[in-house]
């Protein structure tokens, strides 16, 4: 089977508008997080918070438990900072993961509705190959990480316990997160649509203006003049 070049190119092109809107949603969530952190009197950048993360997870990934490496580590938002999960950059939601787990978890974070759990991180840790179709990519990922089924179940359960224990230290943050998911859903959806429409309209306007200017310059430019006079281009 040959690679579907046409379908891949179409998908990449159609994704551009969504990327702009998603970025603006992320910016909104970050700005809201700053205000919430200020009201809590604690930021994820403070030394005391970093020490709390290190005390709970050490130098290992919060999900798979493997040792972290300098070039393969990611700041992890347990509740993803997107329009589906509505996560915030506040204490209790920000820890550290390996890039592999961080990337694989995005499949759950990008789902409109979750089936295995209420949150993206819990759903990610629920892919134990018992409730999903065999071709589930996240279940396959965990089978690669830990081929032994009993060991895998223990690992996933242990990771969930560590994370729940860590989050329990930040009840005020959890309250903000829970309220945000209820209140912001409709507003975020509206913001996302408005951003898409605004970006598309501004891009079309600017493209039309740029194309008109370029077309005018090309029609009136020296290359056309030389061709019209019978002079070979390039001589």
C-alpha cells in the first residue's frame, strides 16, 4: 500500500485554522492561570512547589516511572490545557513526565468525550488492554512499556495513586479546576469559534491585498515588459 500523500496534505492544510484558534485558547488558559495562582499565593515556578513535585515523583516520569533524561522531559499538565480538558497552569496540575508519555497522553486529551475516566490523565492510565479494542494505540503503548500484564496493571495503579496523593495537597487548586471545567466550557467553545472566524477573515483579507499587489507588480514588471518587446528572458 502506497502512502496517502493527497489525504495527508489535505489534512495538514485544513489543520492550520484550528492551530491558530487552539493557540489563542491556550493563551487564555495561561492568563487565567496567572490570576488564579496569584489569588492562591502559590505559583508552579516557586521553589517550594518544585520541591513538592520532586519529593513525590523523584527524578522519574509521573506516569511510567522511568528515569527522566534532560533531553527527554516535558512539563506535564495532568488536565490538558486545551478546549476539551480545560486544564490550568496552577499548583496540583503541573508536574513532570517523559516526552513519550507526554506525547501519547495527547490522544486522550484531544478527545471530545472521555470513556475510561473523567480526566485525561486518569484516562491515559486506564488503558490496561481490558476495556479498549486491541488496536487502541494507548493500550499498545503501555504494552510496549511493560509487556507483563500483571506488572503493567500494578504500574498504572501505582502511578494513579501517586498522582492522586500529590493533588490532594492542593485542594484550593482542585476547586478552581473543577469550577473552571463547568463554567468555561461554553465560553471556550465560543472563543474557539470566534478565533477561527476572525483568523480566517483576516487571513483572507490580507491574502487578497497581498495577491493584488503581487499580481499588479508582476503584470507591470520588467519581465513582462521584456517579453512584450521580444527580448528573450535571461539574456
